[in-house]
């Protein structure tokens, strides 16, 4: 199991102090959080993409490259890369470059995003969102897999004898997760290519995501990539911890009640009962997180949102220290004990290179061997 953190990059006023961090402070905070993620032994840091306020992360690959230079082990990913409004050629180039700089410690989550105005800003129509996602990913896949591409489609100018540079590190493209919170067509695309499916299940009840993940697993098996329970699934989550549950609830409540993403809606108690959000003690975070497997089956990646709603950096780093000390070791032990042998390990660059080399060796004729 890969365990990590993702950020949506919001810039939100701290309701307890009335202070709003600057863009510079939040950008620098994302680097500090990623370094702490590596320090405590987590596996992944992922950063979203937005082109509107109140978010700062318009160029996640730039930030991740800077983090790559200051870390050695963690996988650097995106929480969303907009496959609908980004040019597939630019995605291919940017992530291959990041892959080389980070020595393969790179993957990405492709999604359509949830901000309608972004489409016209980049010359697209939101009504074409699903078609754009499907066509753009088909081209992106070819740009990474083929040295020379001749292509024409509906939404982009044709390519003739085009080679995306640099080529993917070791001949293996970054692993792709397709992220969705509501669109079955995206689950279908993930299954068709044998890619991962990331269900950011932080807002709606589990039954909704059970349907999406179930569809992905069923279609993954249909397309011949393995059994349904071998499909590559990632999940979101949220927590706020203190040693004592009452302290956690008391401290987090003003952030929850005023957060732009879910403030002024369901109560904190109702929201924690219906979604993965856990506000309480480390033991409560452990117990709630381990129920995800019961709802969605064995899965490969668990990411937590912890730096949102105006929480100050000091508090976020305290949360990570507590997670590393009391939660992470238990989750690792429990995930390892419960994982069936036939369920694949999480995707890594090294593992995918080894698979490619094994396939090439198997394809050799006796004379070549």
C-alpha cells in the first residue's frame, strides 16, 4: 500500500485568526509538507491543478520538480492534471521531463476538473468534456508509447511525424491514474487501458463510489488485464487528529464550519459519519481508514487531504508527525497482513521497468537469448 498526502492548493482564511496566507506562503508550505511526508516515511505527495482563485497550483510539474530536488524517496504525483484543457503534447513533455529529473519517482492523476470557467479560458467547451478527455488521453498514450506519431482528431491540430521529447525514462511512461468523482466514462477509460482509477471519495457517501469502483473493476477484467479484484484502485481520505478526540473536534470545528468546500453544510458529526473524514484520536483514524477496504476491496494507494480549510502550516506538520508516530506503522502492518497474495503491489517505476524487461526477454527467440 502506498500511503501519502494530496493537496488541492486552496488559499483559505484561518477562521480562528482571520489571517489569509499569501500565495508565496502557501507555495512554500507545499514544499515543506512534501519534505515532511518523506521524513515520516509516507510514500506519495500529490498536488492538484487549478487556474483560478482561491488556489495557487497552476503549474504542479514546476512545484514537483522543485520538490524532487529536495527529496530522495517519495513518489511525486498530481491530484489532478486537467486532461481536457491541457495540450496532450505538453503533458507528455512535462511529465517525461519531470520523470527524468526525479529518477522515475513520478506518476499522475488525470481528470476533468470541477471548475467550469477553465474550459473557455483554454479555448474549450465544457460540453465536450468527456470527449476531450477520451481523445486527449488516446493521443497522450501514443505520444509516450510511440517514437513517431501521425495523428488527427476532432479537438486538436494534426501531428505529422512528431516525436515527443524527452522520451519516457527507461522506455516506461509515468503510471496514469484516472480520477473521477461522478463520471462512469472515465472509469471505463481507466479499465480499457489497464490504468489505475483514483476515486476521491471525500465528499459523498460510500455507496456512490462503490458503484464507480465496481464498474471500473468489472470492466478491467472484461478488457483482460486481470481479475476484478486485481484492478489498481486509489482512494482519498481526510483526518484531523489530536491525542484526545475531544481536543481534535474542538480545534477542527471552526475550520470545518467555515471551509469553502463544505462549510455551512452538514454538521461535522454528520459529515464524518457519511464520508472518510475522521476527526479524533490516532486510533479512530486507524479504525476508520481500515474500513475502506471493506467497502471498496483491496486497493493500492491511500491519500489524505490535510492542508486545507485555512489550517496553518505548523498544525499540518504536527498532524503529519502524529500520523508518522502512531498511525502509519499500524496501517502498514494491517494492510500487509490483510492483502491477498494475488492482489498486485502498487505501481512504481522500478516495478514497471522490471515488467517491461521480463516481457522483452520472454519475446526473444532462442537465437536472440
